[in-house]
C-alpha cells in the first residue's frame, strides 16, 4: 500500500493518510467556516472548521479500525487502512463465511452510531450549562449529525457500502453461493446510485428548498462513486462464477520431461518423437520441454525461441540448460488441482508451474497468465 502519509501501525496494521484527504479538509473548511463565523468571527473560524475536519477524520479512522479488528478476529489478514477524500477503506484477505463477512461489514456503521450518541449526550450536557457550550457545542452537534448520517448511509443495502456487504452475506447464506449475493447487492447498489443522484437533484425542489449547482455536483459525484463500486462488484461476481470451473488439466500446456544433462540435439529429437506420438493432440499449444534431474525433479523449462537459434553444428555439444529458464524451488502443481485452490496457488507464486501426476511425473506446464485469462475472459 503506497501513495500516502504513514500514520503508524495500530493493531499492527499499516495506516496511511492519502494526500486527497487534504482536498476533503479544504472543502469542509470552505463549507463549515461560514457557520462557525456566526460564533467565532475572523480567521479563527477557519481553524475551528479545520478542527471539525480532523474530528471527521478520527470518526472515519475509528470506523475503519472497527473493520480491521473484526477482520482480524475472524481470521483475516489485514493488509492496511487508507484514509482518503471519500472516507477510507480497509483491505484484508483470507477465507470468509457469510457470518464473518456480515460482522466485518456492520461494525463500522455501528461505531459511527456510537460516536453520534456520545456526541449527542456531551452536547446536551453542555447545553445545560450557563451560556451554552459555544464552539465545543457547535462541533459536537456537527459531529453528531455527520456520524449519524454516515451510519445510516453506510447501512444502505447496496455495494460498495457496508450495508451492501451485509446484504451480500445474507443472500450468500440463503443461496449457498457468494457470487449470487454479490450480484444481488451489486444491482441494489446501482439502484441506490441512481436514487442518490435523482434525490440530490429533485428532493430539494420538491420540498421548496431550491438547489444549487454544488448540490447537483455532489449528488452526481456520490452517485457516480456508488455506480462504479457496484459495477466493480458485478464484474467480481462474474469472476467468482468462473473459479469453480478452473482445472489444471484443462489449462495446462502439453509438456515432456527431458534429463537436464541432455544436449540440444537430444531435446529436439525427443520432442519430435513425442509430437509424432500425439503429445500435442487436442491442444493448440506448442509442446513444452521441462528439464529434470536424475531423480525427476523439475529444474528448468526450455526456451523454444532460444533453442531454435542454436546452430545445427552446435546442437550435439551444447547442453539444453543453456537454452532454458530456471524454475524456482517446488514450482510444480498436482494435475488434479481445481477451483479456488488452483487460483490461490498461482496467486501465491505467479509464473510457470510444472504439472505432475501422483507419481511425480511431468504431465504439462501451467502458466499463471492462462489461469487469469480463464477467470477474466469476457
């Protein structure tokens, strides 16, 4: 996670403040300072308005920390928290269940609700004091309202909002299929995006409040953000549906094993014999050659282009290893690997993987790019 100011590692999680947050802070100062000037005239009003922006930042931080703590408590690996112009996000990875996914989703808005209640109680306490609470009362009132709105808005049941993740988890639990939940919450998210835009455009007029270009722009920005997030979720759902069909046997390229001490001529001769025997039958891919040790351990893959460039007079003396690219240790996969296990395997170690049977014999060569293409194909 890059591109921000490091704010430490709460609970061992990297915390970054994106530069875009300062744009949000400037906007808060511009919008809120006229309200503050009714009580604090002069330049000090801008300082108070900026203080409100910082309070909002703390609210968002507590929201995201709640997501992170819940994720860690359910066995997830939390990779970072970023605070930005749109609020923030917490990234985590690992296997989830409908229950854990719903828990991670709802704790954030719950924290905002708690902040709103605390601010309300403190504000009421100050209001009972002689002369009121002044600037502090004003800030607490704004903090109460903003956190209440954040809690309610985030609980709307459409992706990418927290309520959308909760809806996704509920449908996932009912249907036994996460992709079905993602599709349902994604489409609701698109509906919400349209409603937010139309609401910002029409509601003020219907209520007789009038509307400004600023209101329209904000409604359009928020609606566009929701639409984009919902659309990304729908794309992810299409990927999820393809994962169970992944298979090493279906995606592997034909390959043969040749002893690593063989010469280029022996590799060419062995490959031609394998092709004549039908090694590439049913495949549109060229035959791959895997160099193995005397014990059958794969150590390298012959580069076909480099092999072809070897002059004929040198083929009988040049070792095949001179035309091969080395494999990292244990770069092989069982031929019966499928679904999520296959996808996780190539994500953990991208590149080439030698496919072997239960006896450890080479059966093919699998490229990470072929797996990703199968998942993301339109």
